[in-house]
C-alpha cells in the first residue's frame, strides 16, 4: 500500500481507502461480512475509512468504531459526516444554511458521531451536502472553529453534491476547509477542470469517491441486472441509467489491457491524478478488498491508455435517480 498526504491535514493516508455506505443496512449487506472486510482492509494497509451518520442513522459509524477499538495500536483515520438537518440530498441554493447546518445541529451530531466511533476527537468531520451560496455565511465557519478549538475534530471537510464539482470552490477559498470529497472516476472527470487546481493552490486534500461509478466499473452488471427494492442501486441503475452506462462500460472493456481487470483500470485512472490523496471504494466483499487494495503499488497506467481513458469522460446532469 502506498500513502499520500491529505492536503494540509498532516495525515498520511492510504491511496485506497474504505467507504462504509454499503454497510448501512441496505440489502446485500451482512454485518459480519462488513466487519471482516474492514479488518482485512486494515490488515492490508488501508488506514482511511469514510462513513456518515446518515449511513444507517449511526450504524456505519458504530461498525467503524468497533474497528478502531479492535486496532487501538495502529493509526486508522476515521472520516464521518454531519447529515443535513432538513434531510435533503442534494442541497440547493433555495435551502437556507440555517435549515441545513445550524450550529446546535452540527454540535449535536458531532457528539453522536464521537460516541459511535468511540473517540474523543474525530479525525475528519465533513458536511454531507453543500451549496456554495452559503460560503460567506460566518455561521458554519464559527462552528468549525469551535469544534477545532475544543479539540472535537482534527480536520474539517466538505462532501460535494453529485456532479457539481465546482459547487464548493468559494467555501474552499475561505480557508476553513481542509479536505473535499468529490465524485471522480473514468466517467466523471470534471473535478480535474477547476476543483483540483484550486485544491492544489490551497493545499486541500482531495478524497475521490465513487471510483467505480457505484459498481458499473466493477464490470459485473448486465442489462438484466436488478436489485431488490430498498437497495440504493435499484434507483441508481434504473433502466434510464443502466443501459447507457453499460454501453460505455463495454467500450472500456474493449480497451482494458489483457493483464488488467476493469476495476483495476478504473482505480489506477483515479490514482493517476497527483491531486487525489485517496480514493474511497465501497467494499463489502472480501474478494473486492483483496483485489482493490493490490492496485496501490505505485505502477502508473501507460500514458497512451491514460490519454485514451480521458476520451471516456461523461458529463452528466442530476436526475431523479441520481440523488
Ligand atoms: N454524499 C456522499 O458523501 C457520498 C455519496 C456516495 C458515496 N460516498 C462515499 O464513497 C464511498 C464509495 O462509493 P460507493 O460505495 O457508493 O461506490 P463505488 O465505490 O464506486 O462502488 C461500490 C460498488 O462496487 C462494488 N465493487 C467494489 N470493488 C469491486 C471490484 N473489485 N469488482 C467489482 N465490483 C466491486 C461494491 O461491491 P460490494 O459492496 O458488494 O463489495 C459496491 O457495490 C462510499 O462507501 C461512501 O463512503 C459518499
């Protein structure tokens, strides 16, 4: 496993990190399997784990807390997120910051998360949604300063709305944000246009999420794949999205080198950006942990392949199924 600097936080984080969204209780997740997947990750050198209060109303935070407790001798970084008070994903400029992240709500959930993680201080606390119309509002900045001054968090970050990578740049410029979490993968390359240069200039850590496009870049979905009701993927991979996605996945399979798998190529693509500090992969299955963590070996993609992958960029707009 290779490690990179997470912006100015001072954390040295594993290039491949572990996302707990899939462990929040939707179909197909099994807590025992999740615990084993998390432990295997830590044993293979992963030291950064991303969860959120909203992942099962504290459930994923608790699973991560168990992992931290069992591995007290090692430094594992825990990142979690404050849910929007109005429970609306994504945020928009029609929402008032006072209805989404009022100070007492943020402080209350920071406390709940600390309890579930079993820590005095959260390594990285993020807002789960963001709208940049709030950037100049002192309320959130004062809350972040208070959390840091009281030693309740080490670093603060924003998780940006799906396919809105520039909707956060003004907040980054305030100096109050240490990290940004953004969707970045072979399809969703727009963060490299403006967000990454801004993060480079301001030394902000970039956490690239959804590197496998929620699983399509795992290469196992077919036109007849269905997911049970209540499984988030049933909505995301509805027919309006599944079929166009699979056409693009087929085009990628056609250029995947013989000695490489599609998910390996997808993760190597994300890591090819020096601006990415770590990429969070959702992994519940042990074989996925083993396969994905191996990718962090310092070997870059061939320049011609990387250039070819840039041509597979797919700029998308939010749709009812993507929220
Ligand atoms: N708003 C936000 O802040 C937000 C939103 C979304 C995600 N996130 C974070 O980002 C993390 C990653 O996103 P994600 O989990 O939604 O999507 P993802 O990492 O792009 O894809 C995860 C899916 O890919 C499958 N997979 C993993 N490795 C594979 C492999 N080698 N071959 C084939 N399939 C593979 C997983 O299966 P198994 O689970 O069965 O192993 C899972 O179904 C989340 O867990 C969460 O921490 C944050």
